[in-house]
């Protein structure tokens, strides 16, 4: 059988049974569309979360009080963790490859100015926060490098707090009452948006020492260390651990690098993307059953045609390839239709819900189409083998 005869017979059969072919490809199309749409949502969430964590750079080491490990026995008062202090942050700043150290404290308090008041997030930070987290000042200046233990009562406003409390009025130099204490406004920040649900614009920024007094705490929540691009992260962590251990008497902090967080998040999000894709793959199983059913019915209806082809000299292999080709073409057409529906649906979903991150990976697109073809081949194997194994005399007699 020549190639052009093979193509003509396969396409002619599909064209002759249009409704049956349409219903067969529809099952595959729905499955592929579901896979593409769900993996687009999963991949979009993956990129969104990673972008959230990398918007401040990747050369950041976070130090938190307390160990993340669990020991086998209680050692009483000797096991009490020492608080993270401003002196610890000052000591870490002396490391040669460190470019910024930010002591951090966070709470919530009422702010009031010009008869307007509201509750907002209060960040107690150091003067190097803007450089560390790639934030920019809109007007005025940020917190100065005062005595870290006794800084002046200065405050910088997030863009949302500035707009809601002062509107179009210039807030620089005015007084702002935070938690009952008065602070002089020396600057306002450009909009930064949200970070994992925390609105960085709906916040005020005061010196870390004053936030400790305001919230009656003796320990910082975190110290963030930013190091040079060329520095080895393992060496950075070892040096930090050595300094903290020397100051605290033992290793009683948890040190987390940005890369560790990204690796954990990446693995979790990859599993999430695979899981949602597998859910869409259930529809492909239904589509494969449809191809198997339709091909079985088609063979029973075309028994005479099979007998005639065998009588004219077609081999069993040629008959096998003919029906496998029909199943593959049906699956491929369904896959293409599913890709169009899935990619288009993903874009429409993003337009309808802009807050929902959607990203269609071309890797998943090609894999989905390849999967559709493989499903067509597998689903067509049994019917094609049945057709190829028919006795030509018996097949003609049944006609």
C-alpha cells in the first residue's frame, strides 16, 4: 500500500463519519484543554510566588531567634534562647562581605494626624532597609543612621498611609502619633505593593529600638543580612553562626538563606503543578476510552472493507497501521482543538480575573499534544490488532 493511498483511506474514513469523528476528538479535546488550563494556573501561581520572594533580591539571609530543630530532652533554664538584639545586628554588620543588615520588628498600632486616624502595620527597621529590600524613597529621606539603641523619633510613611492621612498635602515635617508617641515625618516611600499578603504600602517605618519599646519586646523578630554577589553563601552562614554563637554562648538561632526558601517553594509548587495537571489527565483517560469504543465499532462495521483490502494483497501490518493511523489522527486533531481551547481559556480567565496569575508553558503545550497522540496509539492498538488478525475469507463472507 502506497503512502498516498494510506493517507487517503485514513482521512477518507474520518471524513465519511463526521459526527462520529467529531465526538471522538471532542473527548480528547476536553482532556487536553483541562490539562493545559490547569497547568497554566499552576505554572502561573508558581511564577507569582517565586517573583514575590525574589523581588527583594536573592542575596538575603534571615536570622530568627530559636532553633528549628528539636532536642531529645529538656535542659531547663540553660536551654532558654537568648533574644536577638540590636547589638547582634551591629556585630554582624562588621563582616567583610556584608552590604546591609536590617534589624526587624513588626506590629500593629493606631496612627493619628490632623484629626485622621487609622490602624496600620508598624515596621521597626534599620536605616539600611531601602538598600536591602530594593525600595525607593518618594520624597524626603529614610531613617538616618542614628544611635541604634537610642534613635530619634522619626518615621517614614508607606504610600497608602500617606495618601489616606494627608491626601495631597505634603506630610514632611509634620507630626504623626503612633501608639500614643509622637514621631516627626521625614520621608515617604514609593509604592512597593504586597508581599505574601502583607501590604508594604499600608505601613509606617520607625527605628527598630523604638518599635521594641512600643510593643514591649526584648527580642527582634528577625535580622536580615544582605551579602555581596560574589560571596559564598555557605561561608556567609558559617560566619553569621560563629558570631551569634560567640555572643549568645551557643547556637540558638535559625538561619535561612533565600536560596533555601526558593528551593523548598520550587519543589512544592512543582508538585502542585503536576497534581493539577494529573487531575486534568483524568479527562484524557475518558477520551482514550472513547477512541477505543469508536474504533471497535468502526472495525465491526467495516469488516467487508477489511476483507477486500486483504483480498487485494494488503498485509496484516498494513491493516494494523491503517487503523492505528486513524486513531492517531483523531487523537492529534482532538489535541490541537484542546490546545486552542486550553490556551484561549487561560487567557480569557486571566482577563476576567486579573488577580489570578496564569502562565501557559510551551513545554506543557507540546507535552500535552504528544500525550494526545500517544493516547490515540494506545487506544487504537487493540481494535487495530483485531482488524489485522481477521481472516479475509470470513471478512468477505460477513459482508
